[in-house]
């Protein structure tokens, strides 16, 4: 397993949040409870040739995952953070796929075609996005790439096959 590496200072994420909040069309809000809105946006970083994104929701909730969306390589650092039935998700800006920040699962709503006015059900396509460890020590953030275990769809963008296809 890889070692933890310095990623950035906490203020770097806060600067990203402030800049994005001031852009009228790019504000991202995560709804945690009825009374509080917290602005959050991802910061793109690279470790050992792998682009990742770190999200900080509020002042303490940290998440890290592959920066390229599993579906078509969209830039997740530009995605909106949304609360989907109590789960914090990043919505890919290209095709609007919703990815749970805490698990890497791709989430969607299922509709019963026999009862289209019925309740939508939140479903999972399974883990599609590679997650990485992120830790805060004082005002510094450290990341550990987690590359072991089963392959997930976002791994494709860091594979030999992808690089071969990009050369054609």
C-alpha cells in the first residue's frame, strides 16, 4: 500500500470554495440539514500519474476519489455536490451521473414503469469510482492512493489500454 503524501493545505480547499461560490453559475451547495448550507468544490491534484479530486464538505468532512468520472472521463472536480436521499454525491458535469462520496457507488433513481407516478427508489449500480484515503493533520491534508482490491470502472483511465487508445 502506498504511503500518505502531502496533498495541500486546508486553506487551498477553502480558497477553491470561495472562488466557486463567487461565480454566479458555478455555486455548489451541499444540504446537510434544514438550517445549514455548506459550499464545497473539489480540488484536482495528481499523485504518481493519477489525477484525484479532494472534496471538503463544511469544515471537516473530507473525501478523495479518482478525478475522472468512471462513465466517460468527465472532470469530477467541476461537479456539483448534492444530498441524494441523505447521501452526499458528486454529480458529473458531463452526463450527470451521481457518485456517492463515501463509497464510490453510482446512484440512480428507479421508476416502476407499471406505476410511473409511484415512488422513485434510489438504487446503486455498485462501486464504479476508486476512492482514496485523505487525512487532515492540523492545517494540512495528506492522501494515500488506494489501488489494491477489485478493479473499478474509473481505473480504466489510468490503464495501459486507455493510454494505447489515446495514442491512436
